[in-house]
């Protein structure tokens, strides 16, 4: 009888170790990648001054505005909205020819991706994907490699550029979709 109790105690201990090792922390066993925006993130509606649009941004992100560009940031992610007058709608060819050249001169470590036609609730537009380096952290000097999604939308001589960025490998597909789907022209 005494041997049976030892076996039961060992079995119970092994079961506890196996459960703990299989993601028993309640987090599904997966570690969050740096820059991942949580799936349960709350969003608030913003109307950037002079942009001619509204959009949802994650609640609690810091907002700034300068020179016709509004930006919303957390530690590793950024949403930027810029507006300008332009005579014609963008095309994948015009974005590849003009925007890529401008970004190459402005974004450290610029690596172009692809330009493609997209449709969002705001209407048709062009999406340009690319990668680049962040500015060095003022304290640590660390540079982060970011992925960018740059959307260009047009209406009646008015172009809006929405740029979303976060660390390479961050899973922000759903949050970025919430932001782009919320973009709407103001009356």
C-alpha cells in the first residue's frame, strides 16, 4: 500500500509539471512579440486638424500634430496621417515613381516593398509596403527595424496619406485593419 502512495504522489507531481510547461500561465503558451498591439485594445475616434478625415486610433496613444501631419504613437508603433492638395488620384505607378524616391531619401535603411491597389470603406487607394529603421532611442541608442504600410486615398483634389508602422515581426494585422477600415472623409 505504501508504494502505491509514492507512485500517486510522483504522478501528481509530473502532471503539475506537464501542465505548467504547456502554457498553464493563461497566455495560451505564446509570448507576445515586441510591438504587438493587444487584440483587446480599445480605440477612440480622432479628427486630426486639417486632414479632412476621421479615424480610430488605439486608446491611450500619445498624439502630436505638426506641419499638417498628425501622429499617434505608443512605445514601438506609430500611426501618421498627412493631407495635401493634389490634382489627380494616385496610381500604383505614381506611388512607385514618386513616393518611393521621396521615402528612400528620408527613411534610414529604406527597403521598398510593393505597391498595390486596395479598397477600404473610405474608397479606392494605393498601398505601399516597405521597411526602414527607426531613429536611435535617445537613451539607449537602439535602432528598431520597422515594417510600414502607407495608404494613399484621394477625393476631389485632396489626398490623404495614412502610414502605419511597427517592429518587423509584430502581429498587427487586425489592429491595422481596424484603423484603415475606420478612416472616413469628413463632410
